C-alpha cells in the first residue's frame, strides 16, 4: 500500500511534522489565503498519487477554518486520493447537542454530518461529549478518540512535588479521581453554578486537611477560563501556594491565559491547539491511532 501523505492546514505544521517524522510518512503542503472579498483560496501544490491522504487541522476558532478544510478534502479527492482522513486534535461544535430553546440549530449534529460527508475517518483528542455517549451517535464515519489524561498525570508527577488535584465541578469527579490515582495524590472538586457563558459562581470545599500542597486545577478545556480564574482567586485569597492550571485544550477566549497568569497561576496545556502554554505533546498518541486507522481498509 502507498504510504499516506500528511497535509497540514495552516497553523498545524509543527504537529504534522512531528507525526510525519515519527511514522516516516511524507508531509506535503496546503496553501490557503483570503481574497479581498473574504472568500477562501485553497491550493494543494504537493503532487498526489493514488494513495491515502490525512489532513491535520485543529478546529479552534472553527468558523474561519471549516470551509477551507472542506475545500481541501474535496480537492485532494479530485486529485486522486484513495481515502481522506482527518486528524482534528481539537474538535469544535460539540456544546450544542440539543435544542435548549425553540428553534435553535443543533450544530454538533450538523457539523458531524458535514465532516462525515467529507472524510472517510477521523481521529480527535478528548472531545467534550456532554450528553453524547460516543461520537458514533452523530458521526457516520469511523472515529478514534485519544485520551490525554495520562499525559497530564505524567506531567504532574514530574513537575509538582506535593499536588492536590482539583476538578472544575462534580461532573468531572470520576475523571479527576483517575488522574489523582495515577499521580498518587488527593483530590477535590469545586462546587460550580454557571449562570451564563462568562458568569460562574465557584465555591471551594474544605481542603484544609491538605494545606501546603500545590493546587493543580485540571480540566479538559480552558475556554473563557472563568471557572479557573475564579478558583485561582479564591485559592490565593485562602493563602494556598500558587496554583497550576492544567488542561488538554487551551482555547483562551477573552485573553483568559493572561488573566490566569495575572491571578498568579501557572498554565500548562497540550498541543491540541498551538499556544505558548503547550507542554504536553500528543504526537506519540496520535501516531498509534493513525496506524490503527490505516490498518483498516
């Protein structure tokens, strides 16, 4: 079988090179820019044969990336690709999984339908499933989910001497408990009431039995960051050591990375979304998943 060709959508070059180097796969180019009227221009200058092609595109800030990605997928098929796969380290449009108010678009299903029509398979990292049991409920193509929690546990063990693992809410307790168990540290969870996208009320449980430990706030995603910012503020007011905020996906809307740093936190993320806080590399986990996907016709 012809070796797969990896193509990085703009902004995904570093991760794509890491994957290509690990697997010995060729890495090609995609050119993408905007015409003055805002329309997308997409070109695949790399010569294609009749083998499989894998597009790498994290979908943070998805509206500006989605159409070029769909155009690129269609173009490589027209140029001869036998199969087209997608590596989406961060998968957007998962929050709207039902109609909370009459007339709302269920965008998670709509995006899943469009991606399923454009790709033969997909690999992603810790999607925020909410009320879905699995991606197969909305995706019509084979999907593979990579779990980055082991990377978080390894980082904590190597970098924090006496951690106290803290989860964002009661729904995270099972996941947080698993991280704490792997680290060999105690854990707690916050009590959270969300009033809106940027309005949360946080209450700390009694954690004084673990006084002196370094709080490590863990979550799958930092989006607006309001939960972590408020938690850091409360911890610092209660004279805890400077916290660490550890997440898989760092979206950092509203400059929340700067706000967390200003509040006194150290922020660490995985490289599912390129950012200066990236310290956990998912490339090795992705190579295993890609080999698995390519082994199936």
